């Protein structure tokens, strides 16, 4: 079923919680025993050449390279970055807003190798973009233009004048959105932000086939909360924003001024096409890797999910069953991977 007939979050949640609604992920995992709030910790993107990608994210976009993990036995390296300059290697799994860039050895020397950005129909669409939010979008756009960054969309282009898109070295899309002095903040039910809190790695967008199935997975299986959604009838799609509810100074953070958000984009009608499927980024040609959720006790979380759902959940691999220990990967309704690890790390 489409959710286009609903206009508020309580309406959607009521529908998902109605016993008459046929949900594939119909049992809600109890996360109340978690002593620490989970984090949507990081998003993993494969890159072709780290000597191009790392300077782009650090020198151009202002990320801080926190840690590099090398795995020569498996021929890949992981680079962990954050816009928060206070994050250290000890904190990398106990926060949100982390970007993980994965480099498989040798791709930088292969002229024929191309990343699947998730936005090319010929390679398979699925992953859409990552999004950075900023206090002054005009100033950021001007800075990036002066640095020679390639734009997919500038502020003046198209109908939406408050967002722009740029390309990274692998041509992944990066959305840029303003959180400061928003004139329509009241209609958005958010406080007016008059002071910069720095740039934020706000969200990761993936396309989903069936919003009912996907929302029930992220809410019931992984314990996330639906923050808001917006229908776009002129373009026949809806976007849903989910997150773990973090509090700063006793207040919930406005959606555009925080990190650790997942955006699900539903193009209307895909749920009715039995043969339709999105590319999850991990079959060839590869690109997007996964998102990661970190828990206080990830082993217990995985065991609880298995107890409740059994074979209805796909794992790739289950906890401690892969080459790397103290880690698991679960797959959502569209086959996208979500890494599950402890907040104290691997």
C-alpha cells in the first residue's frame, strides 16, 4: 500500500501499528534495555582512488580524517571521517555523522573501473546521495565554486532554490541544504536557528520499493523513529526521514541541524511492480556499501532480532560468523546492508 493518503507522522505510525495492517516486519523489537541510545553511526561508500577522494572530503568539504584501518589480508583499507573535529579514533563507533570510505586495492590503476553511484540507470539505481547541512548555503556555494567543485545543481537552478548538489571525485551526489534562518521554520515545526553550529553530515538517502515494508523494518526491527515525511505529488514521490532520537542540552535537535538521519525515497507505484528491484550497491557494479548502527551490546541485539524474526531476516553474515569478528550485517526490505557493531568498536 502507498502512504500518500496520510499527512502526519502519527497517522503513519497508527497505520503501521494497526493489527489489521499486513506487515512483513510486524513485531517491534524492545530496545528499552539498551543502556545507551543507538547511533546511526556511519555510511560506507566505495571509492576508486583515495589520493583524490580523501583530499576532496578533507580540504574541500572540511571533514576530519579520524582513523585509517588497513586490511592487507583482504586487500582493502577503510577511512573514517567526520565533520566534528573533536572526534578521535576511540570515539569512532560511539557517535553519529561518520563517513566511511572503502578503497579496494588496485582500482586506482584500473582505467576501466567505475563506481556505481546509484543514480545511473545503466548500472542500477538505489543509493541516492549523502547530505551536508550548513548555516549559510549561499556562502558555502560561493566557496565551493571558487574551489572549482563541479555542481550537479546550483541554488539558482530548478524549482528548489534552497538546495544544491555537487559531485565528489567518483561522481557520488552530495546534497547541500541550509538549516540557518529558515523563513518557513514555523510551518516546518522547528525552532529558528540564528547561530551556526557548523556543517553537519545530516543524512543518507536510499530509494525503497515499498515504504510500508521499509518503514516497518527500520522502526520495528532496528528501533528507529520516523521524524517527518513529505509528499511531492508533482513528481510522484515521497521522502521519509528516520533517526534515533538524540537530545542536546535537553532539547531534540531540529531535523536539518543534526546528524545520523536516514532518508527513504519512495517513487510512487514501484510497490505494485512485482519485478521491480533497486540495486543495493553490493552486487556488481559496486558503489554504495552500507549504513551502520552501533549498540551498547550488539551481540544481544542480534540475538534478540533472531529470536523474534528467525528466517524472515537476511544476514550477511550473522554475528561473529564472518572473517571479521564482533560484527554482523543485516539486510533491509530492499537488500541494502546495515552493519551492526558495538559502540566500543570492533
